[in-house]
């Protein structure tokens, strides 16, 4: 299954994804995920945003880290990303130095972890509503 990648650009979208509390931490980055809001959800696109704080390094290092994150996202998210989901990749200090193949493996593992968290959260919510009725 392939999905179109759309970039997140608004601060509100980044904050909403961070508030979703679904994340996977890897040595070079953190992946945060959240379902798209109902008014934005077309169901066919995967939206992704990238960020790097000044802790990562100076502007040159931050830009290199974000370029590398964009490259792995373009390669992995169309196949493994879930349509209707927003992802934010937050660069860590080692993002500009970690080997590219390891970055790819890290992103694939992080997406599997987020999918498990989503499935677990959905099943616990269904169980909770069944108990209430």
C-alpha cells in the first residue's frame, strides 16, 4: 500500500501530534504519531513534519539532520505509513552522523512500534466501552 506524503507546516499540527502521546524513541530521532483530525482526514494521505532543536547543533548540523530525516521518510513512509495518520520526526544529536541504513531500520521499527501502540490503545478503548454498556 502506498500513500502520498504531505508536509505538516503549522505549529498547531506539531503540537497536536505531540499531545497524542504516541511515540517511538530511537538513537537518532523520535517519531510521534497521531490520527489526522476529522476535518483534515482524507484517509489517503500520510502527513509528516520534521523538527530539530538547537540542542542538535548549529544550523548546518540541524539542516543536515532534517535532510536525512526527509530522505528516510520519503523512502519508508509511503510503504509503511498508515493513511490518515500524522507523523513528526524529531531529530536527535546523532541524526547527522548515524549510518543511513541504520536510520532506515530505525524508522521501520519505530513505525511498527507506533502501530502496536495504536492497536493496543484502540483495543483498550473498545474494552472500556463494552464494560460501560
